[in-house]
C-alpha cells in the first residue's frame, strides 16, 4: 500500500499577498485572494503541508485539501464554500 509521497515540497516564502511553494522543480504562488483559507493562518500552519499524492496537497492543521492543478490555474476552480 502506498504511503505519503516523499518528493520535495517546501514553502519558500510568505508575504502579505500569499505564499510560494516549491514542488520538485516548480514554484507555485497561492494568493490569499484565490485561496482565502490561508489569509488568517499562522506561518506554522502554512508550513505544515503534506503531499499525500502527486496532485494533492493537504494542510491538516487547517483541514484544507487542494489539487496542484487548482493552484496552477485557480480560475478553472471557482470557490464553492467560504
């Protein structure tokens, strides 16, 4: 049975506008405008990201699940809940 993916994932920067994550060789930006769940989060909560599968990120302390595709193209995944 597969376990948690061990490939590189790192939060590289946090700003007042959002934060950047490095997935292997790709750096992605999560703006608080597109991903409002993170706006009032602590840095510790943002840093506690897991990658259960290649296209899935999970912040257990915030109970936030995101597909990598939704980070690459947030306009294709409109928000459904507040």
